[in-house]
C-alpha cells in the first residue's frame, strides 16, 4: 500500500534552535517528493520539490534531503523563528505524477 | 499569495443539506484538484479535473461532485451532508502534471 509517514507527530523547540523533520514513504514507483508548510486554517504552501535524482534542495532556512534508496526524506530548519510554527506536510507523487499521497504532517511549535 | 481564491471562507450547514464551494485560479492552470482535510490530519484527495474533465478520483462517494469551467474556476458540490463532512476543503491548481501545486486558503465547512 502506498503510504507516507511522518515523524515526530509534534515538536516544540525554542526560537533560534535547529530541528529536523522526517518523512518515510512506501510509494512506488516514485515521481517526486514535496514539502509543504501549512499555517493553521490556511492552505499548504510549497517549500521544496525534489525528483528521484536530487539529494538535497534548499529554500532559505529550509533544507530538504532525499534518499530514494531508503525512501526517506528530511526537512531541516535552521535558526528557527516564531513564524516557523506550523504543520509541515510531506507529499509523495506516484505511481503517476497526478497521484499525490499526503503524510499527516508534523506540528511544529516555536517558543521564544 | 498563491493566486488561488476560495469562497466562502467559512460555512455552516445542517445535516442533509447541499453545499457548493468555489475556487478560482491563475490563468493557464489547467489542472485543479480538491482535498478534504479533517482536523489534525493531512489532506485527502477527493478528485481532480483537467480541462473540464474529471481525470482522477479518491475514495469519496458520488455525493461529492465537481465542475471545472473554461475560465479556470471550479466548484465542489456535496449533497446530503453528513456530520463527518465537517472539514477544511482545499482547492489546488497547477499548470502541469509535475509542477508545484498552488493551494487556496480553504473553506472551513461545519455540518451541524
């Protein structure tokens, strides 16, 4: 069964600290992997998209990595800010590019 | 801003009623998909339209239906509302199959 699992389910960190969110997937064949940020009550906003051949991609303080062999991805947030408080959702595309499978997200809270 | 607008932002209905949710997107975004997101969960795929034809559907009953119009706007219709239909409904558009998804801010539907 095609699934996307994220960990941890929730995370609390202090402002200025770094953190890493995990995403494991069993989707096959794999087309691409996306990370989204979703503020409460709002639609998700794209952070990164990575294809099979890409190992890492950055967007400001956000860096995503992908290991297609182990089917794992991580999202690293550097020097966290209060505005980083949100849910982060991992989305895997496959077996066709049109089929997107969403993880349940990691709820991140950044405190001052 | 994603260029995707959903209306209304909030809606309260009673069980058994019918509801129509609307989405307008950027010119050239031929693909629109709708998602249902329950509280604390990831978005669940309802269906997708490409050039006014449905070309993908998730595990939702027929009382969930949709339309896409030539001006890139679309609708989600839900008949015979049930309490479990209470959720955030998201519309997402993209110009191509592997392109980034642009989400609207969603319509929060409450069924009493």
